[in-house]
C-alpha cells in the first residue's frame, strides 16, 4: 500500500475530524440504532463542531491558500450551522427535503473536485446520504431515512479514518495497478 501521508495539513486534519464526528453523531442519530438517541441529539454537536469549528477551519485553510480544503470546510460548516439552527423549527417535510437536496449538490461538487480518494469517498457518501434523506423527507419514508443515516455513518467513518491516518502515518492512498492486457498481480 502507498503510505502517502503528506496530504495532511493541520487544518485538513482538524476539519476531517470535525466532519467525521459530526457525521457519525448525525448518522447514528438518524438510524436510531442506539436506544434513546435521535437526530435531535446531534444538533449541538452539528452547531458547534460541524458548523462553527468546520467553518473556522475552512477560513484558516483559505488563509493558507488551500482553496479546495477552504471551500469544502467553509461550505460544509455553513450548511451544518444552518441545519442546526433550523432544527426543531416548524418547516414542512418538503422544505427540509429541499435543504437536504441542496446539501447533496454541494457534497457532489466537493466529491467531483476532491483530490484524494478518501476525500472523494467522504463527500460521495455524504452526497448519497443527503440525497437519500431528501427523498425520504419527500416520500415520508422512515426506512429510507435510516438508510441515509447509515450512509452518513459511513461518510463519518471515512472522514475520521482520513484524519487519523495522517496523524498515525497509516496508508491514505490505494496502491496503483499497472494497466494493460496480460498484466498480473505479480507484474
């Protein structure tokens, strides 16, 4: 395995940890797999860690001239902050679904523009999660919402791994396979 651990500035590590923890709490709350824990229990964490901290990390990345990381974390921080502030408000299921659909579009843009495979996986899983949750909101489907929650858990786990891998010097890139006909695993 490739042990490329150079792609981890302090801001990207902190941002990935903040995003990972927020997604894990949000996803586990949405799945209701832990007795008595719901999505509403993730609001404070989403507000301060997913919203405020992630937005600040995005601004710090911009200061370091890292526009990709800055864009990702500032946009996601603003979205998490907005979700947390609006949680519990009297909005229709369709309005909530629209917000999640827009959140999915941002995640799709981030996935398409991400440089590393772990960031692509995080944002791709986040996009799928938000899309599933949006459709669940439009269709009044709790079971589809739980599936969306599991995608959020997976996205959070990948974001957490990406941050931890840089700190622990674990592999952060998949090995490249030689292309062409007749190429075997041995080369």
